[in-house]
């Protein structure tokens, strides 16, 4: 059984040498495997435990350089940045640490270092090891970094796995108090409560969990490219996350926080009021969404945009809670006089993101410029004219649903205005927009509706709302109370 375990767990030659020593003891490493899979009888659980033990040992085994003739120069754990430098061909695989050092004076061969690792890698080694690590009287040997003497012991591996269990399954009274405070908080959305519960339980699908459950090789942080990706790093210690926290309304120095999630929550929750708790939860939620966007779509917002979306979300949530509790009442929308004409300013905003990201807005006013209502939406479109069509379509549908019989639609897109009036050819319109254009013409077929062109200065409110809506992640947002006194 020991030979099978070694064959499955340690495929490369270096790790196999290091573990062959420990397996000559009376207690072989298979005892750890049985301890890890004692609650599961299935064969898959056993192999999962094997992979997990392999990953734990690989992360805690390092070469101690002696004469440098055994350890490979690239792809072997003999310095902290070894994972970033892998051999690319047979020549590089044959190189050892001794080949990077001048035998005459014992100094680094800077030419070969720069050739293999680049300038920054060579500079890192020169700073980390001002004196080369060669000890000619000793052979290279693998050491277990957890133990001070470098020897692998079953007790050390057991403690390592026990510490991982404690980190991924915290069950203290302090943890229960935090979970209760989050779960019964009235200012948090249900999906955010569930997400924070997963954060505290370290149940997010990150490298840490994949290595723990399935023994997969870590892929690194999706946001900053660091080798480690766990809950603490992704949400607090990552370079991207640190910028978001520091530029937020909390002004948090996340790099000064503890390394455990439960300790971070305990330290912050003891000083946060209700508003800060909502803001903290919204920042974590949006950081996770940006991480998922980076993984699945290859894009992310800048830290300033993340905080902009976060503040807007918290502000809207607090207003909704105040309305729900009766602390805030919505003002009655202003109704125009019977003889006044209603104007609907529309504008679409578009940016090329592969398929295209767009935002649109409409603003209803009376003849005196008093705001009646506005609405905005975000979605995907193929071109700027398509974004304008989608916005116009939503505005016309909204006006008709309110039973308004006479309305003048105003847009700052002259080409679209001519196309809708039939004064310009539709050849310039992308064929993918025809379906929405036909729907719009059917909705617009009303004797009381007109479409006119206005300058951008006269359409500034709709333009600013449309640009703001482009960064939102909701399909429809509408307000029926006059936030702005006039245009």
C-alpha cells in the first residue's frame, strides 16, 4: 500500500526522494490518508484524501542547497519565487543550481540568471542571496519547512492538516456570535447575508477550497496574479482589493488587518454602526462579483467604479428600508396642467465591450420644465444607434402604459430622428437592430406622438443618467418622484 501511495501522491522525482525517507519509519504516511478519509467509506474519498496530502506536502517541502548538483535551477522549490520560473525546454530542465554559479569565485553567473529568469528574477535572487547558497561539503537535500530541524514527521503532517481543518471549519463561540449578527441584521439583503455566511465558513469556490477538497493544483489569484488565492487574500489582501478598501468611504487599510477572516470580522464589527456594516457588506459583495467577472468574462471595473456602484447600492437600500418602515414617504409626482404638453427627453449611451454595453435614460417633463418622472436601464447593444433604439422603445412603452395621449420625444441623435420619421435610409443601420426598430415603429404609430431633434445641451440630464446607467448591473430602474427640481 505504501508504494501505491507514493506513486499516486508524488510523481516528480524530487518529492519522491523526500518522502522515501519518512516512509522507512514504523508509521507510514498512509496513516494520514486513513485519518483524512475516516468518515467516508467510498474509494473516491480515499483518492481525494491522497491528493490532498500530496498537495499539503508539496507546499511545505523545499530544497536546502548543498553542492547544487541535484536541485534543478528551474521548477524546483529552492527559493520563494520558484513557481514563477518553469523550464521551457530540455536544456533548461538539465540545468542545476550549480550551473548558475561561477565556480571560480562562487558568485552568481548574472548572464545566465538574466537569460533564464529575466532582469527582475535575477535581481530578486541577488538581493535574497547576496552570498550564493552553495555548501560544497554537503549534498542537496529536501527539508520539511514546518519542522525546525527540516525532518519530515507524521506528527508535523498531522498538525498541518489539523490546522487546515480548523481554518476551513471554524466552530468557536465567537464565530457563532458573528453568524447570528449577520443573519439577523435587518439592513442586509438575504443574498448578501448568505454570501457573508459563506465567507466566514471559507466556503467560496477559491483555490484554497479546491486544493482542500479535490487536491487540484492552485491557479493563483484572478485579480492580481498572486500565487495564493484564499478568502482573506481575495477579499482583503489582494492589491486590487486593497485599492478598493482604501478608496472607499470606510478608508480601510486592509493590509493591516489580521490574516484570519473571523478575526477580521470580529475586529471590524465591534466598531461599525449600521451604515458602516451595510457599506462593508456591499464592498465585499462587489469585490466578489468583480473576481467572478474576471474569471468568466476577463474584465473588471476600476476600484473607483466599484466604490461608486457600492455607494449607490447602499444609498438605494437605505432609502428603501426607510420607506418600508414608514420613516420616509415618497412625494406625490407632479401632474402637468391639462393644456400643457409633455416632453420625453431620451438618450442612449454605448461603449464597445465585445458585444457592447449600453445604458439608456428617459426624462418626462411638462412644458414648464418640471420633472414628472425618469427611468434608466442597462443592457447590451450592437451599436450606438441600437442603444438609442432600445432606449426610445422603453420610453415609448412607458408613456403608453401611463395612458398619455400626447407626447413630444426629444433626442440629440439627428440620424435616429430622421430614420424614425422615414426621411433617411435604414441601410446605415446594423441588420441586427431591425427587429427592435420595427417594434419601435409599431409602438410609435400614434397620432399624438412626435419625434424632434434637440441639442446636447438641452438633453444633458438624460445624457448623464444614461452614462450612469451604463455602469449599473440591473435591467430596469425607475423612479416616480422628482429628485431634480427642473432641467
